[in-house]
C-alpha cells in the first residue's frame, strides 16, 4: 500500500534501482547518505555493504515501514541493519556539514528526490558542497536538462551556470515515468554531480560570491535578447559604455545571447562588474 503525503513518486522497477546503485560503485569504506528512502528499493541494495548508511526521511511512516521490512527480509543481516541510521527530518533542514564532521568523512549521496524540492535542495547542496564526494540524484527530466545544459543549449539558464560553477555534471540515463508508483506526469533522469574543488581564485570567488549568482540571474532575465540589448536593461548604475568595455575586454561579442556564454566567461564579466561597483562605493 502506497502512502503519499509529501509528493513522493516511488521507483518500483528493481532493475533500474540496481542500475542506479551499480553506477555509484560504492565501497566498504564509504559513508552513504540516502535522502528519502520511501519503501527502500535503493536502501536494500546498499545496506550492509558500506561503512555506514544514513537515511533522511521526512515521513515517520516510512521509517517504521522500512525498519519492519528490513527486519523480516532476507537481503540484509542483522549486522547490516544495525549499520543503517534513520533520521526523521526534512532534508532541507539537515546540517550536512556538521554530520560529515561527526563522521570525519565526506559523504556520498544517493536519492530519488521529490520534484518539488529540486531547486531548494540544489541550493543547499551548493552551499554545503565541500562535504560531498559525489551526489547521484534522480530529478524530473526537464530539471535535469536545465542543470546539465551546456553552451548554446536552449535549456541553458541561470541554474545551469550556477550549478556548473560548483559541480561537474553528468547525466547517466533517463527513467520512464511508468517505472514509478504513483506514476508522475513526466519522465526522470539520473545525474551524477561531483563538487568542483579548485585552487583557481576566480572560480573560488564565483562559488562563494552572492553577487555572481545575482549577476547570472540578471543577465538571463533577457535571455532572448542579444547582449548588446540586454545589458542596457540590467545594472543601471553602470554606464552602458562601461558595460560594453567589460564584455569586449573579455573577448565576448555583444551579438551573442546569454545561453552561449561559458561558465568561465560569466565569471570574468561578473568579476569585472563587481570590481566596477566596488570602486563606486
């Protein structure tokens, strides 16, 4: 019996669950964090095979359900079950940094995420990315395409640039909506995200700067316009000739559109804008 309270769509195809877990190549020394276990189709494939498995589950019903299911099942030994730690919490409120610190280890994350938390959980992953080794996440296909869209892709937007400034992204495979119960309206995609931990000063600035995020969103407000037109409608405190100079010095043709810019190009221009505004304060 399915109990849906928080917008869950439960993966029911065991072959796909196995494919997801196999793609992670978990080892006995890994500390795994699963967000939203539901009925445990992924949990049963991971439990007992890693150093630890922590489940973040917002619905206490499924914590009780899964504990009972595992205790009477044949897939896990009692020792394996004892390695599973259940935490009844909304993942958006969980402190990944403190938890990783308590383990003295980086975390490997796996999850079939509820669609409605995709954007806020990605914001949280970005802020706390230093504690993750990698994240294997299933999103609504359209959202996954937005995250992974490269230059010149019509799906590319502010989210694409900001995520890619912080993570290397790789779309592993798609999953049909027919593999879930209840069946959602759209297909899903499984993504692998690996944090970008670099010594490059410009990249570090972009990853930690609220201005970079703001700048990218401002530029994409006029995504259908060429840059020579859109720059006049944003950052009104910067004179048009100064804006033009910044783009030209970065070697960016103002006849281009925002979705054609690389992450590196966005960082170069954002830093120049930030420096100009700083000099005017």
